[in-house]
């Protein structure tokens, strides 16, 4: 799988903006919580694949990767019901001194 197919898009939310702006020194009571960025990734991508893709695309050092599969919501359209597709979210924590200019 190509590295540009592993990372679909960055997730730009209010919580993600706050987590990316907080430094390691401000959160030293919790390990690996400073400088974290959220991405939507391919559902079959593993943590080492995500780490390698982020390091090559953004030229940074990754400290930690956390993933979660988000299940699609049930939606109604007129008289029928359907489901949105499931998707995978990855939160990437960078080494101190590195950052990604997403915004």
C-alpha cells in the first residue's frame, strides 16, 4: 500500500487543534500527550505503517500511534435506512521539538 493511500486526511477539529498546540512540558504528568495530531487512515493500515507514512510525508519523528475504528452511523433517507461506512482514526504523537503545520 502506498503511503499516500494510508493517510486519507487530517482531522481538523476543536479538540485536535488543542491537542496539537499543547506541548510535552505542559503535560509531563501524562506520558506522550503533547503534540498529537489526528488523521483518518485506511481501515487496513497498521500502526507501523501509519508511523512510517507520517514520518515520510511530514518529515517528523513519531513517538506513539493510537488507533480506533469508528463505526458508521445509521441514517434514514425517506422511507429506507442505511449505514454510513466504518472508518479508522489514528492519533499520532510526535517527539518533542517536532510539529506539523496543518492549519
